[in-house]
C-alpha cells in the first residue's frame, strides 16, 4: 500500500539523489515550483508490478528504502502476531477499496492518481459546484471513508522518524 497510492501521494527525492538516474529507471520525476525545487514522483509508482514487487528495488529512492511499515515492524518484533498483521492489512485494503468505489461513484476514475489526490480533486468539484446536490451524500460517505483510512494508517502503518 505504500507504493500503490493508498498511503502516500508522492515520493520525494533527497537533495543528494540524481533525478536523471531515477528518470532513467522509468519513474516520471517532476520538480516542485518552490523557491528551492524538490524532485518527486507521484504515486502509484510505475515500478510497482502486478505481483506487488518493485521493478527498481535495488535502485529505489531513499524515501522508499527508509520507509518502515508500522504493521510489519510490530510483527517482526513480536508485538503483534502475523495473523493480526494480516488482518490490519486486509482492513486497510478494504477501507481503501471502499474509498475507490465511492470515488468512482463520484465520477473520479483516474486510477493513475493516489487516493489522496483523487479525493482532493473530487473535493474541488464539490466546492466549485461541479456536481449536483445528490452527490452530497456520496461525498459525505467518501469523506468518512478517507478519514477512517487515514486514522488506521496513522495509528498502525506510519512510523515516526527517530530523532
């Protein structure tokens, strides 16, 4: 879920990472318009295969190498059993699929964007009046689905960086 656009919208390249080398791997690197531009590529990652393996694993960016899934860490350390870890992943995937289903119902079908980007797009449509009033209920359900997914992700999947 870290690579498929469920947990993250972008992968930022470090200042010491060669954007041209990352582009050569087939990843569409872009640069922010900030005063000090930041190189990044959007999720879902093009290197994620249908079998959920990374085609550039040996050369993946530092952010990808440094991410430690909280559920995996808890299972590896014995804090939770592997069955519990699988249940948490299944629960998160179910929540993500509910959000995707509601996004499609709202007319947002761009599976090439992360869940967060797709949600923000629909939110802009709603705020600008581009959708009818009947879509309000679906948008409310979508907002709740995204919130529930975010809560689970923050409680179980993300880890804080060591200081």
